[in-house]
């Protein structure tokens, strides 16, 4: 089939990872339809990207919105439970999307998960992701699952906001001993892995892992050096960190760090169990973005408005 006739669906093309996947697909001549809860957001691609509302509660319209698509890329997920959008609900939403993709005759589904996803995890984020992986593996649709840990790039929130704090405050607090590890992956590498997996036929579940592993202390130290911060790094009890994060969240009208995120971070879940699958080094990327990272605070909640 000629590329101009090919259609792929990306959930969340106006988001972070979805934007990079969309760019790569468009560059290879594949038409994109995005499903989003924000269909009125500015569409930088104009008519090259069709926009459809993402409505999990209407299975028929969900099926229609996937019809004609060869591949579906799913980036949809939530960072924390809010109002009636719990992790259980988000899990059901993604399983509805998988069902709809099967009914619509989609040939392959590429799903972005997380390192250490586990259906039996005590942490709802990792548990939900694990259950979705299981569901997808048993769905009968050809699949590719990518498990990133922390994704870095110009639109990132977490590392950007750590750098923002390091630029402004005389101290920065780290929960616990700071010896737990993280393995960041570049958003551009993750998107490339996703598009490469779409072109394959076999079922795969792999970590999307960059070449560098840091302890959290090393990561904070790297960010501090990048922005020439003089902030003192102070280790605090995780419950103190949570209180500070909540106070800061109230000031910024945002959710900066949740109890579960602190637990996930400190449980060494954000590292790959296999060899790196991505090449871009955070150290090199930061060197090229030192004047940009942390200049402006990025609010999670304002992105959801
Ligand atoms: N960012 C990271 O460091 C990281 C690390 C590990 C795994 N991941 C996984 O990678 C995938 C992509 O992450 P990302 O950071 O690129 O995500 P994102 O763009 O912020 O969000 C992906 C899509 O999910 C929807 N979404 C996010 N939060 C929502 C909420 N509270 N309510 C309703 N819809 C919501 C958004 O839909 P709209 O189109 O409506 O905005 C968005 O386009 C996710 O599955 C995430 O779990 C991310």
C-alpha cells in the first residue's frame, strides 16, 4: 500500500511522546489521526493530522474513530488519580481502546508502558500498566510494548521542574538516601523505537532504556551542575518530602510529586532489566539544553485543563 493511503492513530498527539511519534509518522508519509480529550487544542500540523475526540464511554464511536487505521499508538495514561479518574478507570479505558482496535480491524497496537510494570504491584500506576500489558498480550492483536522509565526532552515536566527548583532555591530535598536508580530515555529515541516496532510483526515487550543509569543523587547533581545551581542537597524522610511537595503544590496550584511517585522512585523501579535500547545520553542532551532547562516552571495540571 502506498504511504499516502496509510493511516495510523496516535492517542495524545498534542501531548509529549505522542507529538514525537506523530512527527516521525508524518515524515515517513503516513497519515495520522489523533484521539484526544482536547480536540480544540492548536493543531500544528493542520489538515495533515485529523483530530477525533477520545471518548472511552462510547464504544461504538471509539471503534469508528479507529476504523481504517493500520497501527494504533497508545500513549494515554494518567500520572495520578484525580476525581473519578482513578487508575482502575484509566486501566479500563485502555482495555476498551484495545477492544475497539480489535473490532475496528487494526493490525498492530504499540503501547507505551513503564519499566517494572506488574499486575501485582502495590503501586496503582505500575499495577494498572501491568494489567494492561497482560490484557494486550491476550487480546489477539499483534502488539509492541515499550517500557520507558523517565522520559527526557524539551517538553518534559519532571527533570525540567527539578532544574527550575535548583535554579531558584537555596536547598533541594531528596527523599531517603538518594541511592535508588533511574534510567532516562530520550523522547525522540522512544518515538523512534515505537515507529520501528510498528513496522515489525512479532509480539514484543521491551524496555525503552537510555544508555546511562544514575542514582537519584547523581541525577540531581547533574542537573545542578547543568544550571550552575548552588543549592544544598538535603536528604529527608519520604514523609517530610511529601509534606514539602504538597505545600509547594498548593503554592503552584499543581501536583508536583505524589506519595506513590516517591515510593516508585525509591523502590528502584525506574531502571531497565535488560540492555539499553536507546542511544541518546542525558548528559550530552543536557549540555545542549543548559540554557533552556528549568527556565520556566511546567505545570502538570495546567496541561490537563
Ligand atoms: N513522562 C515520563 O517520564 C514517563 C515515564 C514512564 C512512562 N511514561 C508513559 O509514557 C506514556 C506517554 O507519557 P507522556 O509523558 O508522553 O504523556 P502525556 O503526553 O502527558 O499524556 C499522554 C496522553 O494521555 C492523556 N492524559 C494524560 N493525563 C491525563 C489525565 N489526567 N486525564 C486524561 N487524559 C490524560 C493525554 O490526552 P490528551 O490528548 O487529552 O491531552 C495525553 O495526550 C504514558 O503512557 C506514560 O505512562 C511516561
